[in-house]
């Protein structure tokens, strides 16, 4: 900052702006520096003031002597009642309408099996099923799913009986820390249903063929949205192949 800048001692700042900062006229005369923080806070307060003549608290005219500045309140939408159907059960929750499905599942409903990795659609740890299709729960709002059937990892093993995909993951040691595993399993379940429906992927050689083979390239391509920091990929592929043989019917998991 050059000498004589507006940021030292007031300079050309408007008197109105200076009255919103902690720099009093007397101290300005003494050449007290106006910090960047004071300047920004004062500017925000000045911008948030009521229009001239509006009166009320917070107006420049009503500010008591010696008051430095007023912070503007952060305003947002009121919490909303949201009804979600998860694993066949209805849940009424009060949540911020801007809450993601992931946060709502974990923090409002208490289903913490769905994990938060990146929280921005890159790792797949938050994979759940909505109406039988896999989605990333961190990339969608809970209020968008009040009419949907949601399935989480907790919903695929009713009565404590492991799903064949879960059993295959255990048998093939397809995890280490386990943080990505619920998302991997939910993706694997959806993958097997996609194969059964004959839906091609970028790895499918003949997209016009009526059936898609559960090959290693197909598994790797279709699981590519699920990252594993422990790098258990070979075991995951083996587990999905085995589960594909074991699961004869669509999973019904969502
Ligand atoms: S937490 Fe949703 S994709 Fe990573
Ligand atoms: S098992 Fe650790 S991140 Fe996949």
C-alpha cells in the first residue's frame, strides 16, 4: 500500500463509511491505521443499512455513540418437514431444504452406513439407490426425493442375512479400511441389475447385442465411479464377478 493511501488515517473514505468502523474521528486525526478487516466489516455494515428515512434499529442515525458496526444477520429458508421412504420405512424429518440426501440420511435419520468421502460427486462413497438406480447422495437434495424409494446399505441385508454381494466382498477380502465399501457394494448391486437389463456401457463391444457379458472390462468400467484409497480393485472385481454368478434375480434393493 502506498504512503498516503486511503487505508491509513481515513483519507478519501466517505464520512458515512468511517462512522461504521471502529475508527473514531479523534483517532483518525491521530493517523490510526484502518485494518483491512475493519474496512470490509464496515463496508458490509454500510451496505446492509436500511434506506434513508426507513428508521428502525440499525440505521445510521440510530447507532449509539461509540458503536463500531452492526453485523448483518445471515438469513435462510426455514427448516422444512420432509418425508422420505428409506429401506421400506417412512421417515419424517425436519431439515434445511438445502440439505443433501447424504446429510439427511446420516444426520437426521441416523443411517450412517452411507459414507461421505469427497462430498462433491467424485468418490462414490455415498452411493445409494433411488427407485432401483444408483445415485450419489451427496449430489442431490433430500427434498427432491419425497416420492421416491430410497435404499441404503442397511436395506440390503434384512434380518442380518448378508446379501450375496456382501458375502462375496468378504470372501475375496475386497476391502481394507472399509470406508468405500458400502458405496462399492451399492454400485455393484446396481451394476448387476444393469447387466441383467442388457444396458451397454462404454466398455461394451457390441452395443446392439441383446445381452451384455459380465466381463472384467465391464466391471471395471461400471465401477469406475467408486474410488478405493486402499486400492482393493482386483479383489473388488473378483467379488463382483462371483456375485454376478450367485445373484440370479434382480437385487430388488431399491
Ligand atoms: S461423497 Fe458423494 S461422491 Fe464422494
Ligand atoms: S477399503 Fe479403504 S478406501 Fe476402499
